[in-house]
C-alpha cells in the first residue's frame, strides 16, 4: 500500500511477525480448545456446537468499513479494517474482525492480498492467501459436482426434461482463466455427454459462495442449496437442485467450509476470515455465520464490504443486513489522496505528484459515497488512509473539506504503524457510536418490482439517471415475475472503478444510464443478479501474472507472494 | 465389503469407533507436537524438518499389498492392508501403514471408499474420503493454474510459439465428469482467449499427482514440475513448465500438499495416507515421501498399490521402487473367492452361490499374478479376504491349491474382526520375511527401447503375446526417441478388470495383443504413459450416483457416505 520502495514488503513484515498459538487468541474471546478444529498452529475453525451455545449472548456493535471508488491497487480498506481493530484492541476494547477470505485467482494474477498490508495484516498471510482452510476449494468442488450430476442426469435419460440450451448453472474454478469463459462441452460422441454451450466463472462468483455466506446454519445451507435454479426444462419452467435431489451431497461437501475461520492480526487481535464473494460480480460480504458469531463473542466487530460504497456497502445493507437482521452502529468510509486525485483526472503514473486542484475536483466522488451512507441512515467517519506520497497541503485540504461539511474525519497511518496509527480513527468511531442514533433502513422495499429496485439503486446509490434493460433483460423481468421471483432483493454486478457502469467515468458522473444486460436468478442466495455493462464473471490474467514472481524455499517459506 | 446385509455399514462402524488424539498416535512413532501441523484433532501433516531429521534412521521392512484382477466392487485390498497392519500392531510390532488418499470423483460416483472397510479402516474416514487435508484440491489448483498461465501466454503474444493444436497439458477436476472429456475453449472473440480443443482429466490422472507422489523433497518437486511437457511449438519441439517459468508458483501451491498426512486405524495403528494416483490411468502408488518416512519411523511398513498386480504392483516395482530405491521384503496377494469365481465365468449376480468348479477355473488368474511376483524375485503370501458368502468347500479348495503349489496362504477375516482376523496372515508374512532372500529386480532395463519395455510388460506381466501400436503411437515412438525420452520407464494405462486390454477377457487370457493407442510424455513424473484399449482418463458417473444417498445431519455428521 505504500509507494516508498525502501520499506519492507507485506510478506517480509508478515514473516518477521511473531504469532501466538491460535488457542491463546481463542482464549481472549472465551473459546477453549474443545471449541476449535485446528488447521496448523495458527488457524482454527469454530465448532457448530460453540456457535449454537453463544446465541444467548448479547450482540456487540458492528462497524462497517467501505470506501470511495478504488484505484486498481485498492484503497487499503482491509488494511484500515485491521488497523482500526488493532487500535480498538490497544485501547482495551474487546474487538473482533470479520473479513472475507481471498480468492486465489487474483492472487496469481495481479491484485494484492486481501489480508491487509504493512503492519495492519491478518496472519498467517501466506496460508490465508493460498489454500487457507480449503473453504473455497470445497465450494469449487460442490459447484462442479452439481454440474457433473446435472450433465449426468441429462445423459442418463433426462427425466427432468432439462433443455441443454437453457442451462444456467455454470462450472467454476478459483482462478483467472479467460479461455474458460465460453466453451462447448460434451463433444466426442454419444458416450461423452450431450454437446452444449457452457462456461466457467471464478468460484467467488458461484451462487454457492453466496449461499455459504448468507446461510445461518447447516439446515439453512441445505435449504438454500435446494432452491438454486440450475436450468429450465423444455416447458421453460425452472429446474432446481431440489428437483435433482442432490442438496444433501452438496451440503456434505460444504459442512466444514461453513464453519468460520479464526486467525489473528500482527497485534494479536482475533479475526474471523470467512467467505469471499467479490463485490463487483457477487454480493461482496463475508459470511453471516462469521459476522453474527463475532458479534456474540466481542463488544465491537469491524467488518469490511468489497470495493466502494456503491458496491459492497450497498449490498451489505440492502441484502446481507436485511436478510440476517444486522444493524451497523457506524460506517467508516476509507479515502486516499491518490484515489481522489485519480477521480480528479490525474493519470495513474502521476498519482505520487502533489496536485491540490485535482484532489479538490476528486472530492466529488467521496461526497457521493457520504451521501449514500447518509441515505441508509447511518453515522460514519471518513478515514484518510495515508500514503507516503501524500503531501501536507493535500491532507489539509481533505481534512478541511470534511470539517467544513461537518464530517467526522481521521488521518490513519495503520500501514506504517499498525494499531497505533489508527487511534484517532478508533476514538472518532467510538464517539460516533456513542453520540449517534442510527436509523438504519434498506433503500428499497422487497415488495417493489425488480425494475424499481434497480432504478432505486442507480438513482440513490450511483447518482445516475435511469436504467436501460436489454431485450433479454426485459424478457427476463417478465419471466421472473411469472415465476414469483420479483420480490427478491437485487445484487448488482457492476464495475468497481466508476459509480456508473462505464469504468472510464471517474469522479462523480451524472445523468448516466446504467445498462442491464442480463438478469440471473440466485434463489439459493435469495437475490436476482443484474449484470451491467461489460462486467465479467471470470477475470483474465495480465500480461505478466504475479505467478511469475512466486516461489518457495527449501524450508517451505513462500517467496514473491506480494 | 461384506455381502451380509445385517452387519453394520462402514460409516456406522467408523462413527462408533473411538479415535485417539493424533498427537498420541504420533507419540508411538516418536513424533512430538512440534513435528506436526494439525488438521482438526485427528489428522496432521508431518513437518519437512522432522522428515529431514529422521533420514539417518535405519529403514524398516516394506510389505507390498497387491491383488488379483478385481471385481467392480474391489477385493478389499485396503481392508487387508489395514487389517494386516493392525495384526502386526497387536502382536507388538512397530508398524505403520502407507496408503493412497481417495479421490472424490469415484466417492460421488459408485466406488466404495479407499479407507478400508468393516473393522479394518483408517479414520476419520469421512474426512479422508471428502476433502481430507486438501492435497488433491492443491493439485487441481496447480494443474489448472498452469493451464490458465499457458493459455494466457498464448493470448498475450505467445513468445514461446506454442502451437494451440499441439497442446498436451489438460485441465483437471477431482470429479467424474464425462461431459468435460472433450471440449472446445477460448470461444467468444479476441478478448476470450484462443479457441482450441481441450479436455479435463480426473485430478488423480494429472501428472502433478504423479510428480507429488514421486518427489523426494521440495527441490525435487520443483525440478520435476519444471520438466513437465505442456505443448509443442510451431517447430514441433516440446515446451515445458520451465520454459514458461512458473515452476516456482506451482511448487508454492503444492508445498503443504507435499507433507505426508498422519491418521490412525480403528485399532490406533499409525497410518500415512498421502498421494492418490489411480493405477489404471496413472502409476497407482502412494507418495515416496510417505513410504520413505514411514520406513524411517517404523520397523514394518505395509503399503498398497492399486488394482491387480498387473497394474499397481508392476508400476510400484518398475517405476516407484526403482526411482526411490525401495526394496519390498514381501508381497501380499489378496484374492477373494467371489472374484476367482467371476474369473471362472460366474455372472456378477451369482457370486454369492457356491460354485467350486468355477472357483477352480478362476484360479488361473491368481496363478498368473503369483508368477508375476515371482518374476520380480519377491517372496509372497496369498491372503484370502473372507466374505460371508464363501463356503467351506470353496475356501478349502483355494487353501489346498495353494499348499499343493507350495504357496504360503492365510485366511483373513479382517473386515469382520479387525487385526485379530489377520493374525495368521501377519505370522506368515513375518515368516516369509525372515526366511526368504528377496532378489528384487525390475523387469526391464531403462536402456531398452520404449517398444521393448512395453512388450516386456505385456509378455511377462500380462501374459500376452505382443503389442500393436496405432499409427499415432508409432509416430510418437519415433518422436520421443528424437527427444531423448526413450530411456524412461513406461506407465501403462490399462483396464483393471482383465490381464489384457479388453475388460471382458476374465480369467487368464492368452495369446492376446495389447493395443497401444497413444503415448504421453510425463517427464516430470519421469515416465512415458502408454494408453491401451478404451481406457479413459476422466471417468463418468453411473445412472444413479452415490451422491443421491449423501446428506449431513444438523450436527455436521455425514450420512450415506458408504
């Protein structure tokens, strides 16, 4: 997250940190060894029994971290989440973190890890960024087992009369692999299945990831799995997992993955890292199981939603919070001088140069996200995530602008200083929690039509003018209403770079139209996905993937992982 | 494995067994908690440091368990392996098991688990048969990351001049999925990759599985990965992982998977369950790391190779033992009355009826495998794995035949009685080890041509007449010689049901020709695969997959898993 080349890399800092045995971290939040399944010395899953037993505890306060529209390098939202938690921990609060677990696809491609950075990281970062406790592999397996069972059903007589031209269930891999976006399978003759079009999504876009993240327990998981629509039959009626009768097998494959993963920060704050849908192509929040369990175990829980407030926070508030009955006590909006300058028109390679005018122009982006959070009725603090290239004049401008607008703001230096760099933010967040009366409400009613819900998000969250549906989407709106699916919330799939559906429109675009290309029923997750613009559910690799720098030494230590 | 419907199922017996904490099992073989990475309470990986430190220990005796050609239900080879080990354990020997880890594909399809059966099982069987410690998922990920990196290289300018028509690296999944055998990828236009033919193998057939199983340490793993051939360029020259430069990233993805997994039997005998290539389409042995580590930690190590002696044992002895410098002290050949009757011409649904004449005719199959083991210069014991349907006359006939031919034989009842049912076998194996002078040698010299090596296996192991190469295979023989690959051992891909390449030829077929359709260079594994008959590297699912019976209860316990 720093632009200073002399400082240590994230992995160097991580490898030089001393971890406590995870059983000692567990002790801080009242968990014994019997409540845990260990995965090595520094990772553990929490048992279903323990989760059941803490249900009578009082809930802690939930703090949601979001951001402005990010640069491709990200805003350091995870870093601020970790740093804020470490700051609360250091001033004696009983605090836990609830983060998403990273996808391997971007790790092998270009993105930094999802475990924070500098001195604000969750550890062991190598494990968390690689296979971790296998949750995502379990999801990949369940997703593809379902696909194989469906294709086998068709091959073996097709009792359900599934139309191979109308299959909506795709296969998936936890990789960036553009060559698998559009494929034809079942070639080679009658013994090799039925030829049809297919494609792979990245696993974090699989409905099973969303189901795992929204399920309240094993039974709810199974129920949600059974509701997933996999295809339409020759009468154009939906066919579900329940019709195929394999929700039990899928739940069996997912039973361990459903248990939240306990790890720690560099400063030994307990963290649950569990579930990881992307916020641009999925709902972008960690699991309900982890968030709710953390609220039962700690007085303060800091959680993060993906990308800007237009994506992750909107979905956290309209989908996850509504479905799970959560109410955040405060929101933190992370902003960086660099990203604000980018929104003010500065090119990527000039973001390290002072540019007060561009910064001022870019503030429009922050302003929109502030308005959005206010619309949800939630108190908030703006956190300036400081980079070494930020100048005093730039920081003053941002601080003054916030103060002038009555916005609580804190300069954070958590990347460089860990929790000590987040004390001001922690105090302002505590202040906001104590002195505000959150009046949280989702922005739309479930009773509204899908079209109205989408329009509400575009107008109230993106600041756009209206929606334009493709012919396919219009037909789907009608079909979905016939099927009784129009009372579900909407999960927007949209670029993270712009408030609009055009990634090149930075700052605060106005009067734009958002183009909805296609709708996807996700009845297990309990929402309808609206695909906008060119958003793709399987990323590609860059010209020189990060994988080329990776290696492992003789003792098994990771090299070149960030 | 039993045909008696009144007895408990494998999973019932497993769930009613009391496991010891894995640290207590580890203690028996001199391992402390510091030597282990725990995966839950009953599974652990052994650290590289510990493996390195025991290298100066004296090696124990290695016992290889193989069998006659099996029925589709298997012969209970894993069950005998576990039962024999428990028997040795119960008579005070320091013993360990080295088994393969099961693939999820057949588990969701039709096969019984690979963890033994009845009272001779390795535990926790649910975990081992599902995701276990994630080794196979790591292999799937590395395999497909390599494919994605290769396709990305082609998309981003193709500096290596890879010919998309001559790519040999396939993608893989740990599932039975016939629809993925032959596919076309990269469709949808210039932004979606280069259109080409592709296909998925089951992960256990991936060369990376073979590499992981044959690697001696992390450095050797990386070296082997770098040698893997992924394609040919437009000049028809091989392109390797080393040329692409991603062996470091792949090794990083595999570093935890390379550590052997420690578990226990129902009777608390320590077992390493690690690596799991199929023996029909791959080399069919558990990992060298596990076998060699077990030999350093115990006085007796019982290991199993897949399917009959024509497949797993042939490859164990000609490939794994040669490459790793292993010499078995004794071989156990598992036979069942049921399978012998099948080889004598009895239909599958009549195997429970007494049929002495058919049994006598079927003995020919056992005789051939006995001859094969003798050819390798190894002492052996025939183990009769008793089923409840076996009659006294049938058992007597088999025992008498063995005695008449000077063959050491033991009736085992390990399914029903655990180690106590294998005491006779244990004593006979110990007797053979003490009183024989094994003169083990592989059946062919590496200096022979690929054609001669294949002919040797067909004549000396299968009892066939000769080999017939397809036009493609003939061309490949010539190409591979040009590339200097002809001095490698051969890994035959052949049906497990017959000594020939035709699964319908039971008993002891003679004068048959084996048809080699295609050769595949596996330079990382260090062998050339010869594909015979109709053998497929991606299985399909049956009409009613086992998955339909699977479920999980509210507390997370598996239902319907065998």
